[in-house]
C-alpha cells in the first residue's frame, strides 16, 4: 500500500467518524473484507452508525464466524446489495457489543434481519411466540430470545420504531418468553400442570407495556385448583411451576440469562407465599395493602398461563385501585416513597442517575400515576398502565396542561431513549449515564447528535431533566389555577369536584377555602395576577410538602394582599429563586414566623438576596448601633422603645426564617446536618438581639427622664439562658440590675432613679402593640422576689459576703453584663468570680445541698399530667439535667480549669471533656441531649406561636415539629422514640456524674 493511499484512506476514515483510523485500516485490509474494502457504500454505512469502529470490528468477527467461504460471500453480497439489511445489521453492530457477541456465536442469526415486509415492522406477541416456538430447553430459549431481540434493536437503531413502540415490542417479547418458559416448566411437570390453574400477571414496566432492554420482569402469580383437586395440593403444584418458570428465565447458562423474574411485588413481598388464590389476594388488598401496592397495580396485566383467571384477578382488584386515593395519608405515602427512592441513591451517582435522580424518569412516572389514582376514580379514560398513554389522556381530560404534557412527553421519550441505548451496548441493567468519553460519544451519535456528540448529548440531557424537574410537581397545580382563573375559553379544565379531589389528595384539609384563595390570587388580567399564576404552581408544591399546606396558602394570600401592589415584592419573588421557596417554607412551618411577618410584611424582603444572604443573623454591634440611633432620634421614651421593638420584631423574623430554611433545606441547599450549629445560631442571634433591645430601651428611658446622664451608673447583668447566649424564641430576659451613685449624688436619689428606670423599661417593653413583648425577669436576684429589685455594687458585695447560698453561686455561673455601664458590669463580674469559681472547689456539704435541691425540683416543679420522659426542661435527660451536671463541674473545677469559666453550656461541657473531667463519649451524649431538647423547644415556639417544654398533642402541630427536626410525614412516632432514647442515655450519664450513682 502506498503512503499516499494510506493517507487518503486514513483521512476518509476519520471523516466517516472512526476514532481509531489505524485499527480500522487494518480491519478493512483483512482477508474477510478483501472483496469490498474499496466499496464506498460500506464505508458510508459504517460512518452512519453510532460507533463506526465498533461496527467494523463486529462485522469482521461475524464474517470470521461464518461456517464457509460461501456463507461469507452470501453475507457480503447481501450486505452491499440490500440497504435495509446493511442499515439494520451495521446499526446493531455499532450500538451493541453484546449483540455483536451473540452474532459471533450464532453466525446465521444475521438472516433474521433480511426480511423487510410491512408485517415485520411491528411484530406483536403472536409473532414473537412463533420466533420462540422451536425452543426446547432454557439454552435454546435464550438463543431464540436474543434473535428476536436482535430484530427489535435493529428497528430501534434505524428509527423504524420510536422509543414507545420499542418498549412495547420488548414487553411483547417478554410476554412471549414468559409463556414459552411456563410451557417448558409444564412440560417438565405435567402432573403439576394438570393439578392447577396458574395465571402470570405482569407488573411494572412489563405490565405497562413499556419495558427496557434489560430489566427485571415483575410478576405476580395467581393460582386456583383444577377441578377435583385439593386447594392446598394445587397451590403447591402452582408454586413449583412458578418457581421453575422463574428459574428458566433467570438462571445463568452457557448462553447467559434472559432477565430476572421478580415476584417481590406480591402481597407481603418476599415473606409472602409465591402463589395465592384469587380470594387470598383480594383479602390481602382489602385489609393490609399499603398505598404503594395499589400504585403498583396500575400496571397489572395478565400475560401468561390461564388468561381467564388473570382477567378475573384484574377485574376483582381494579375497584380497589381506584379507591386508593381515598385512603388516609395517600399523598404523604406516595411522596414518602419517592423521597426514599432518591435518598437511597449513592451521592456519587445521583448526578448520573437517569431513572431515579431529580428530573429523572421516575419523576414523570410518579406524577402521572398519582394523578391517575386521584382522577381515575371518576374518569375511566385515565386507566392506562402505559406512562405516555396516561399522560396523553390526562392532557385530553384537562387534568394536565396541554403544553406541559407535550414538554413532559418529549423529555420522557428522550430520557427513555438514552436509557435504552445505554443498556443496549452491553445488555446490562443500568440507569447511569456513563462517564467515559467514548461511551458518551457513542450514546450521543446513537441519538442522532453527530456534530459535537458529547457536548450536544450533555446539553440535551440536562435540558430535558430540567424540564421534568420544573414540571413534574407543577403538573398537579397548574390545572387548579386554570380551573379558577378561567382565562382561556374553550380549554378543557378541571371540574370543581376534580379540583377539590386533587387538593384533598395533596394534603389540603379545607379544599373549598384553598380554591377561594387560589381564585383571589390568580384571577384577573393584572400584572400581579399574571405573576402569581406563574409562581403559584411551585409555591403550592412547597406548601404541600409542609405539615400545614392550608396555613401556607392562607398566609401567602395575606402577604400578597398586603404587598401585592408593591413593585419590588412581585419582582423579588419572580426574579430571586431563593425568595419564593424561602417564603413558602416560612409561611407553612408554623405560626410564629408568619405572625411576625404579618405585622410588617415588608420584612419579606429579607428572604431574597441571592442565596439567602438576607437571612444571615446580624451581630450585636450593628444591631445595637441601629437601635441606639433610632432611640436617639425619638422624641419620647415611648417612641424610642417602639422603634427598638420594631427592630426586634424584624430581627426575630430574620432569625426564625433562617432557622426554618436551614432546618428544612431548599431545592438548592440541603438541610443543615449540624443540629448544634443550628441551636448556637438561634441562641446567639436572639441573645444579641435581646441585649441590643435592652440597651436601646435603657437609652430611650434615661434620655426621656434625665437627659444625657442618669444620677447613677447603671448596668444590666444577663442571667440564665440570656447570660449563656442560649435564649430561645419564647424566652424571657433573665437579668439582675446593679447601680452605683454618681459622685456627689445621694444614695436614695440614685436608688430612686435606678428603680424608675427599671419600672419604665419593664412597662414600655410590655405595652400592647403589633410587636411582641419582651418580659424582664429579675427573680434570680439576691433574696429572689423578696429582695430589692435594684442594688448597688456595695450592697451585692455585702450580701454575697454574708448571706450567699450555694444556689446563688450556681446561678451566677451564667451571669454576664449585657447592657448599661460596661465598667460597672466588669466590676460586678470581678465581684462574683470568687463565688462561682470558689478556690479549691465546692465542699462536700455544698455538693450535697445542690443534689438535694435538684432532686426536690424534679419532684415538685414538673407540671401535673406531663409525661416526664418527654418534658424537655425538667424530664430525665432534659435541659435541667445536663445544665446542673455541667454547672456542678464548673463549681468544683472552675478555679483550676480556665476553660470552664464560661457562661455557655456547650463550651463548658467541651472544656470539661478536654480537661478529662468526663469522657468524650459521655460529653457527646450530654451535648446531643441538650441540643435536641433546645431544638424541640424552639420548634414548639415556631409551630405554636407560644412557648412550651413538651411536644404538642395536636397531630398536625406534632408533624410540624417533626418536619423542623428532619422527620418526614408519618414519622412523629420515630421522633418521640428518638427523643426518649437520647434523653435516657443522657440521664444515665447524669446519674453517674451528678448523683454519683
């Protein structure tokens, strides 16, 4: 061969799509292809395949395998002369290495692709049964099956059949194969065959007439006794036949296997009998079946065995299928199943998962099946087991928007085509998009993407997956808006009854009210209505994902009524992806955040700012600066405190909204996994906000009553959770007040001024208004409620020197200056440090006294009727247990361990573990319990709008607490069990460390 010719051929091969032109040249120069190597028809045909290199290699192997030179010449002559064969054979060889292997093993099977009559274009079960008729054993059945598969693949890769027709042919071939396998089993056991009637019901994709190239074939078996046969004996015979049939299809032989036959969709799954009578099936579905089992029955279809019995089975169960949507928790069950599927995908695979990932095939199938179950009760036209047929029927009936249905149909066909071609290559069951460049190139070319196959394939795949992700939930909601807005005359739309059924099925308990809200929001031709019609399908889905969809929709209407004419509001929701989802989560998560928002709806602006930056908590410094400036501008103390309370309300909303969004997660950002971080963020934000509010209130009161200077220096010391930076949404501000007369000021005058300041601050922070009150609690002062409200620093010194009790030393562990004169606050801390961190630690008498106080508190303070095991504050393993244990360690060792000198519980616990005062495992157990109890209290306040130390008793509120804590619908019991378990472990550590048990 001359170099010039080589160069010319080499270039031509590259132009025709070969990637290894050198190897292709060698193959074309082989003896097998000598007669046709220069034929341009062959090169053109190879270049038209998905993988020209693979096709050429497969062709050479097929020629080598021919039994004689005459057979080889016959193949080559037919290949060059007959374009239909050329396209089919080379198309298969370029798309499937597995079918090339089959042809190399069975070199005359290429002849199955020669005939090209119209009746061969769309074979059905009868044609496939003829193709399998000569199979006399499992091995020959596999060979005949692959020969039939070869013809299906040929029509597929040549575009003779579309993806839906291919899937239907694969299902028909599976039907014929099941019948042939059952016939082989019956021939092997004629006695069993005579003793029973056995029906094989196809389920899943086979039942739905939409099978993949490689898939489990899901079946259910129904058996009855033949006339004159005992039922128990007949069922044993039927079970042997069914088992044998499954093995014939599933077992690996020299020709491999066909596919696994999976009977796990039967009643009780793999724990139930393989074969049941019809009456036994019916009894199970009437009494025990779960929602997903009725969903699976949508695709039930008799395919083999006694078809009359199979038809009786379908007729008996069909009425139950169409009542499934009336079951309690119907939609929650379906959504839970979908979530579980997604959660079980390995993280490394989720972006390549065609079937189960976000925007995958299962999203379309689930959406269609859910709508079928809801509306198929009243409309028999929807009762198809085939996804695309059902989608078309839903669109025709007005249950799905026509444009949405067209887009979903296109996306589903593209994704199924990808799935088919991926599986066809090796005939392996997979739904993962390959990562290898060569595999992606073959896949892209097989779908007709020839210019930049990898780039085009990735773009088209992501585009279609995006369509599915965007539309699969809107499918449920957009027709609801069309039904109430009535903007397109002549369009088929949902009836009022169908709309009510759909809302009920989606978790709305008052569908009539929901429809009224939708009508108010979506009707009309204003810009506001148009934007809301665009937003609502997505918002309704997010509301339905919450524990209280009705409240979410009602709250959205209220916000929209208040802000709908404000241009920035609609622009925010339309243009900032995060804002709409954040708003939906906040409005449907409970009462507190919506209540705070309704008092000043403009705070909705905080929900935007890109990735939620508007929800980042503000620090103490900026907050105090804003509040002090507002108080300084006010004419009166009332105006100044009103401004401070307004800032507090806005910032409480910011904190609550951020907490909800972080706890629920969003479509772009998963829920925060670190529960401790969530607790710390809320505690720090609310504590900083409370301190800034008190500082602003103090400034306003002093300025109004005394001008710039109070006759006495004045400081507020945070106590309890306030001092520990651990305030919750419903916490009071625990403080003690300390003052010191200015030089030359009479002590009585100073004391009067200090008391007036405290009284006025308490009054103004509780004046009824649109802003939540802030209660100041000074009961932790010396002598409690019996002692003076305000003392001088000298008075504190005298009291602590002479009268201080051990519980007061313990209370002072959380003391930290929060507002007022910083120098006075610092001196107060210097005064109390020797009390809370006593030199050489606590004596044994003091330790016994603390234990005695704790035991008395446990027995006396628990509310009557409360379940101690679920009381987050005083119950075993609750907040009190953990905090008293940590505080005892601080009192005993704080003098010696600097890390224990902190007002924060979690910091002190970590320091104690670092110092070896308790084990890391014990510290982890206490920390987990404290964090969980704090989260529960925060959740109760967010959900109910009022503080509480126990789980709510009302089911919807309990479910909302569960959602906040990361538990899905129907898992409230798991949440309570987890709390009891965590608290029980913590109490065991407390018994050992605190009580010395």
